[in-house]
C-alpha cells in the first residue's frame, strides 16, 4: 500500500478470550492490505474477555470497511478507533534540592509544573512515549521521587 495520506490509527477490540483470535485478526488485516505496526493482547477484569490493540498506518477512507471486517470476526464484541498518534500523560514528582539544572531541564522539555511543596515539584507532561522517556532519563537519579505514565487518546469514536 502507498504511504501517501496515511496516518496512524489505533483500533481497540473487546473480544471473547479464544485461542485462534489473534491469527484471525492478523489474517483479516492482511486480506485488507493493511500492515500492522503493533498488536497486543491484554487481560481484563473479566476472565472471558480480552482487550486487543492494533496500530496501523492507513488512509482514513479505509476505516469504515476495516471496522466492518473486524466486527465480522466471530469473537470480536466491539471495535473502537483512536485517530492520530497515541499520546501519553506522565507525572513526575521530583526534589529540586538535588538537581541544580532542574529549571533548565523543565524548560527544555516544555513541561507544566502542577504543584510546588516542601522542596518538591509535581510536573506534568503530555507527549509521545519517546519524549517522556527522554525526560525521564534527564530526571533519573536521587531527585526523582515518583513517576506515573498513562496512555491518553486525543480523539476516540465508537462506531
């Protein structure tokens, strides 16, 4: 498939926990001519249900047809799509006593200070995973008290 007018799409599938499910999904995507960039399967709090995420670079005109074909797979219960790059939200709690260039680092990575209390900063960054990893590497050491990261979807639509 040509790479022109293609953007990253993230499909999220709620499925019955069945043995050949991943191979059925991969086969369907292959038959549609789509190249899977990443695919993962995770458990949910309901043992009979799994969550599968698939990242695909594809033109927007193929979305509806792809969703219809994924829903035709017997064990797929629901399909949700997120448009654009997947962003993450990260929180860092740091001590600014132990790091002299903390203000330079914060400025370089364009993060937001959420609170300042007792020589600690709580900072927030919304970025791609690689950018968050670079900030983490810059802050790593005795001054990094805690860290949390969660995926953040910029637009989600259930079809």
